[in-house]
């Protein structure tokens, strides 16, 4: 099955584009949600995870999570995270035990659970829901990190895993096309737009679109076969970028651009690209970005510019962080006042109790860790930040390009979207991998080039 998918990438991209259309029909969502859980389980058990099936299918769920939430394909809201955890746990314990034992992440999970002791919710609120909402993401990170820590994977498998993550994003992009009203009928303002996000949370939608932009760029830059046609891949990237800008949610787009920039910096350093060639790539990138920006700016009657400079629809400056800084200030205050933390999920209730007119859940995982877990949260945060950096320092520029890009996607995402989705926890774990056979990709690409020339 894995081999069939990887040898027919364009076919499976087209199938997933069709899945996006099917998402508009009522019979499809639950069928899709069930299928993407049961079929991978069969192949993981059947292969005993010999070829990293668990990681590949976990990556697929990471890419599919937001789309499946949008169409109502999961029974529980957090099902995507549970399934990623399940796949990786099964992958660890069937067949050969391949990962290096990481005591750091065992303690990380145990210390996270300590915060439950202090959890108190108002009468009528579900303590289970509050705990799962706030801890499912961090625990997924711990399980994923344990699986990936110093796990030796070839660059070929990593690229295959990124393709699996990308596939369901094609479904979401097409679904957005069918669910978005005529843009001429929309009134764009200075806030994130639910109408262009399929009626779903623009923050989550833009976050995974940004992931798609990153993966497509990596495939194009490394000259790795995706559709088989570089111009088709470029069109995919252009359309992903356009749809991401239309959400008017900035975090996912900024994250994509920053992670791509870091990847390019180290990748070109490894390739020893001349200044002239680098300058040519830079001009091409700027023309691409400006073209998509100007077109989207025109489609939104100039409001895209207002959104990105932090102005409302009439050009008046507003809080660029849309309230996130206010929540972070309160979180820091609670952290200093409560060294042991206020308990998992208690943040919004504490803000309500203090008379603050801010009851939304935190979009910042750094602030949430400190506020709800106290000094233990501070230790956990330092642990998470530092361990991948040691892996980064050991690698060459090619390995560093992937490690730092994964690391930046994680860190930037948790600062604008917390861990609402599986993506940041899973992508963090990828920064811990021991990336091997880095010349394998070049050999495959050169072979493909020779075949194309002979034809």
C-alpha cells in the first residue's frame, strides 16, 4: 500500500482532491474519518512497522485532522490526537523496538500529569473535557518525541512522511473552494475570516495551509518528484498560498515563511550555492510572493494589507495580537503568584474570577505551561526548547535545514495557536530525528533527471 501510494503520487493527489469535493456531501465525513483510522491500523499491524508505517500514517492523520474536524468526520473533537498517539504506541511495541530510550520525555509526561492535581472547574463544567483539551496536545508531543528521539531515518523516508502529511491538505484546499462564497459578495475587514475558512477556525486552517506551503516548497527546492511536473507543483504552491492569505489569519503564514527561510539558509549553505544563483532564487521568490500578494489584495479590496499591518477596516490601528498579549500578561501574573501552578485548564476560569473580560482559552502554549504548571512548567519548557538544539548542533547543514525548520514550525505555532491540533507536537518530534543517507535524495533526483532526458 505504502509503495503503491509513493509510486503514484499524482494519482493519489487527484484522489484527495476528489475527497475534498466529497466532503460537501453528508454521507462522506464519518466514512472518511473511520477509513483513515482502520486502514492504517491494518497495515501497521500487518507490517509490524518494519518500514515506519506508524510514522507515515501518523503524519497523514496530522495533515488530515483539521479537514476531518471541518467536515465532522471524527466522533470526538480530539480524535486526531488520540489516533496519532495510538499509531505511534503500536509502532513502538510491535516488531523491533527501534527508538533510543529517552528518559527526558518520560519525565516530561509524568510532570505534565501533576498539574491535574490542582485542577478545579466551576460547577457545571466538565473536568475531563478541560483536561483533555489542554493536555492531549502536550502528551502527544511527549509520545511523538519518545518515538522519534535519535531514531535513525533516511532523508527518503522523511520526504515520504512529508508527502503523507501533505495529501489530506489537498482535500481541505478543495473543500474550501466549494465552501467559500463568491468573494465579490464578501465584506472583508481587519479580522480573521470564517467565510474563506470553510466556516471553521481560520487559525487552525491557516496553520495547516502554512504546513502545506512549507512541504511544497521543500519538494520544489530539493527537486524531488511530487506531481512529476515542476510547474504543476508550483501551481499547487501558489494556490495554497492564496488560500492561506484569504483566511486573514496571519500566524500560519508567518510560520511557513520563517521556517522556509531557515530551511533555505542551511540547505543552500550545504549545496554551496554561488551568490549569483542565490540572488536569482531570491528574485524568483520575491516575484512569486508579490504576485500572489497583489492578486489577493485586489480580491479582498485592499483589506489584506490592513490585516497584516494590524489595522481595522477603516485603517485605525488596533491590537496586533488580537488579545493574545493581554492573556499572556495575566498568565505571567498568575505564574508569579502561584509557583505550583493554578491547575490544568483553570486559566480562563481564573481570568473570569478576577473580573477580567477575557475568558478565551490561551492561544499561547508557553504562557499556558507557566500559568497552569508553575515552575514545573518552566522546567518542562526549558527541556523542550533545549533538547532539539543539541540535535541541531550535531548535524551538517543539510540535516540542520530540516531540524531547524521543524523546530521553528513547532515554536511559532505554539505561540499563536497553542496545541489545539496535533501538528505542533508531532512536528516538534521530527526535530529529534537522526537524519541519515542525506545523499540518497540527490541520487534519486539525478536518476529521475537522466530518465527524463533519455525519454
